[in-house]
């Protein structure tokens, strides 16, 4: 084209485009009028004219090409139409290979779904911010022991002083719990109410949906019989009545007036659920309280915990020493524990998140291997499309759209399965995993899931694009053998991917093996007592009917005598199953000049026959006797840890000690076994002191009962005995020892089962990957294998050759995985019980399992290759 022609086209190209468009539309219009004269409607005539004329866009593009004008299909609408065309082609292409599509969908759905479930748990428990105003600035203030192991609620005077003087605090409120007996249709029902200060609702930024909140007058004795209902209580106890404000509830046989109804989000302050597993209504109502409670404060914007701590510590000496607070204790700021998941559950969730990440990587590698195989078998198709004018960018977009279609479909399937899985799991979680009750798939989880799908889709689209860069049209179009040579050139990459799969699966399998072995140790561990057919329950005698200590003792002894007379009861006693109360004490042993530093001491109050009832045979000495059941008794029983700590190598019976200087001396009359009730959370060096019942100021009294059969059948009879003594007194915290032990193992069991399941998935996917690579290698080497058979090789030699070659990436991956496991399993240390992170037995077992799985995945396709007919193979070649 001459320079003049180029200049003319550049100056007049818009006019030429307009003339072309006018000419083409004139032809369409003339054809439309012709059809209108035959009696067709305008719409039908135009539709028929366009169909007769042909694709208007293609004709326009051809005319533009004649004049070398820009292609007309560069607009946004045309681009979206092109993408839509790619999407339809992708669906058709995937539907033509249903086996590949189903396997890839399920593989990705497993990986994405597992990540969705575990990330939902991590997001809901550890990443999601506190759902109230300024939640990231919340702190609690507790008087803490010098050792930092014990906390005590600060006095109301201290809280008032901090509220008035601490400039670093924006606001502060108090809350806690208090027990009530609610009259429910004539039947007493135990409930636990939230006892809160009037500042709590403004602190949370919550307004009642009905009625009013608490005011200062509600804390005055005589005016404090008011109650706020949670939305749950409103709907379940009052059927959601609009006129509930002003209604009366009977609590502890006294009338309480309903003044308001709280919105549902108020429950987030005290954690999920309004009914615990023992049947108690948990904080379903809020009542006013002005006494010593837990507290929660909000720091001012820009103020750190360290600065606030310094200010609080400076205010504390101005308050004077409260006689109810031990000397040496001081206020310390903490992040609110109610909203944090700590201990082995937190570590376990992070470990599981890492594990499902490994599962997703294994699934992605597996699908990448499948796409590599599919990509090279589509080499002829890609070559034809390129030869007839499709640019490499256009082909690449098609491949990416296909991959995105696959991964987005897998993500949709994964979300559905994850939602069903979470709904099932929530109904089966024990109380010790209550932090997971509210796990749900929210917008954050949805965004992460979609992000994973898009990233994997783009990555998978780029895998065959790597092959497209090396695509040679001549051999593909000339031989029509669908890129067999190209397939062989990618064999080493597929073997590397298989090695990566095996390495990831190996690491997961080692971690799962350690967790399972730890769980077996926990199940076999002696808890220190016999939980079979053992049940306990609690009665609260601290209300006004039992203000007298003598009345409390009389009631408990009468109840104990009646329970022992029941037909199914073998024995009964007062005392906890395990240990409930903890204090920090400085212990001085007789004969030593100075008391030991303060340390946590678990305290339990028991009656005669307690140790025989719970099945805790004493290691030495004797049980308490009736003569020692006095308020000022100084005889005690200690556990083995106590005896070994203070009298190592000696008999503890007859020895004396006291709690700090100046207190009376206690005489040890027996040594009980150590009780391990909480599995991984049990301190191996915990010391315990058992004191004889009765003791003043006990808010709750617990009775343990050993039945001759299933104790569940004994509950109605026990409840009847309590009601026979006091018809308004409910049984609370009914606990079956076997269930209590099972719940104590819930977290390690939860971690172990999930990690084992993920490991099995990873190993299965890796085995499928090995099988696919060996099968593909067999298909590529059909001619070579046929020649070997024709030259006299037997079946065994071919099988041995194929297995050896297939096992190489398995062996490399297993070695890498074991080395990786040595470094990563140290993060499991806090989750293991009597198992070392580098336990050689587990490593050997995992190596053996991988060897067997890898051999099986290599053997079956190799066996099929050995059955080839050399004559047919050579004739086909």
C-alpha cells in the first residue's frame, strides 16, 4: 500500500466504516421490506432477513479487512460475547470427557471443601473480630497472683476508681453469673443468669428490642427484682409475645419483672448456646448486679495495654488493701479470654488448617497432572486452531476459561458439602468444643473459597499453556498422532509432581500417626479412679432457705442417707469427681524454716467413703472417719504428687504441713492417687489436698453415686430424693464420669480423627496420581513394550521394569516427606501425650504404608501392560 493510500485510509477510515455499515444495513432493510410484502410482521421479517443475509458481524469484518481497517470486534460487548462463547465451548469440551471431569471435580471439591470447613472454624474462633463496637480495644482487669497462675475479681471500689480516674479507659462494665431456680409449670428448673452492671448495655452499644435496659435504681435492694430476656428466652418461654414487658417470672420463689428483651447478637458476649449439655439454661436472662464480678474495659483509641497497665497499677496503691484480696496480688490487664480460643484447640486448628492446605496442594498437583495429560492429547486440536488463525493468546484464554469452569464448579460443590458437614458436626460437638458451635460459612469464608477457586483455575489454565509455547504444528498436523512425542517430553515433569504429592502425603501421614498413637495412649491412661457406673450431681444451698450452716449440713447428710438406701445405689458420698476448686497457697512443711513459694493447690471437700465410692484406692494410709467430719478438722488426704514433692522417698502418713505461716498444722492421714481428668490439659505435677466435709462458705455441694448398673436409669430416683427433702430444689450438673472422661478427650480425638482423615485423603490422591502416571507411561511406551515382548521378554520382566520406574518418584517423595515431617511435627508437641514428635515407630510404619500403596499403584497398570499382544501392537504402529 502506497503512502498516499495509507494516509487516505488514516484520514477517511471513519467515513469508510460508516459507508460500509450503511451499505450493509441497506441490504438488510431491503430484504426486510421484501419479506414484509409477503405478509410477515416487521419483527419476523427482520429476523428472516438477518438469517438470510448471514452473520452481519462476520460480513462487516470481511469488508473491513478489504480496506485494511481495524477489526470491528474490539468492543467490550464483543469481548464478553467471546468469553461467553469460550465458556460454552468449555462446558461442551468437559462434557465430552465425563470421566476426567467427574474425577477432577471430586478431587478439587475434596481439597477446597476441607479447606472451607477448617478455615471456617479458624475464622469464626480466632480471626473474626469481637462483634461489638471497639472490640479490638477490649481488655479485662483481674487481680493476679505474684506467680501469675491465679486470678481474683477486683473489688467494686477498685472498679469504680478505675472508671473515675483511669484516663486510658474509655469505659468499663462488670458481668458474671448467678444461679436461680425457676418455677416452670410447677417444676423447679435450674438456670444460670448473667449478672451485669448497668454500664454493660451502653458498653456493648446494644438497645433492647422491647422495653428498656438497666438503670442505676435497678441495683438498689428491693428494686433489683427485674430481668432482661434474651431473644431465645423470649421466644421459648413467652412465645415471642409483644406484651412480655411487665410479665412476671418466678425465680427462687420470688417474683421478677421482665423489663425488656435483648437482641440476638447480645448472646455473642457470653459465647454460643443457651442450654449446656447438662440441661442448664445458660445465661438466658440478665439480672442487675452491683457486687464483685468479672469486668471488661475498652481502651481509648491509640492507647496500648502497657500504658493502661501502668496507669491502673499507679491507681491501685491509693485504694488500700482489700481484706478479701490476698497480699501481693495486683491488677493486670488481659485480652478477654471469653473471645479467645487458647490451648490445644487453637494449636489444633492451626495444625488442621496446615493439613488441609497440604490436602489442597495434593489435589491441585493431581489435577495438574491430569491436565498435563489432557493437554498433550489435545495437541492436534490446538495445532489445528492455531493453523486456521487463532492466536496463542486466544487459545490461552480458552484454556483458562476451561480451568476456571472446572474449579468454580468444584468450589460450588465444595461449599454445599462444607455447609452440610458443618451442620452435622455442630450437632455432635461435645461441650468441651463449644467454641466451635457457631462456626459458619460467612462472607469472609466465601471470599476465600472463591479466591482459592480462581487462583487454582488460573494456575491450571497455565499448565497446558506451558505446553502450548512448545507446540510444533508440523509433526502434529503431519502425523496426526496427537502429540505422542510431546507427551513423552513431559514425563519427567509429571514424575516430579508425583514426588511432590507423595512428599506432602507423607508429612500428613506422619502427623496423623503421631496423633492417633497419642490418642491411644490417652485412652489407655489410668485416670486414677473407676468411672464405670459413676454419676455426680450438684445442689445449691446458698439461697436464703439455707443461710444457716447447720441447715446445709443437715440437708446434705439426710440426702446422703436417703440416696444410699436406693436399690441401684452401691455407695454414695459428698465430694467432686476429680477436683474442682483451685487456690494458690504457700506450703510450709513441719521441720522446714520457710514456707515454699505460692503454687496452685487443687482443693476438694469429701465425706467418709468418698474414695471407695469413686474407685480411688489409697496408696497409703486411710480414709476419713465420721469422727473427723467436723468444721475444725485438721486431718487431710493428699495426692501422690504432693507426697513426692514435699516428702520424697518417705511415707507421707503422719506428716504435718500448713498453708503459710501462722495457720494451723494439718496432719496427713492418707495418700490418694493422682487424678488425670483433663487429658492433655492435666498438669503432671498438680498437687491436691482433700479435706473432710463440712466446710463453711461452700456455694455448691456435689454428691457422687456409684450405681450397680447404668446410672442414667437412676436419675429419676435421685431427683425424687432431692424433691422429697425440698420440692423447690433442682438437681444441677448431672455428670456421668464415663462421659466426662470422653469429653476430656474430645479435643485430641477431634484433632486426631480429622488429621487422620486428611492424611488418608492425601495418600489416596497420591496413589491415584502414581497410578495415572504409570498408566500414561504405559500408553506412551506401547510400541517399546510390544518390541520387548516380541524379542522374548516375559511378563515378570515387564512388570518389574514398570514398577521400578514408577516407584522412583514414590521413593524420592517419601524421603522428602519424612525429612519435612521431622521439621514440622515439632509443632504438634503440645498436642501429643506420651509420644515424641520424632517417634521412630511412626516413621517406619508410614514408610511401610507408602511402600505398599506406591507398589499397588504401580503394579496394576504394569500388570495390564504385560498382557499386551505384541503382534497387534506392532501392526497398529
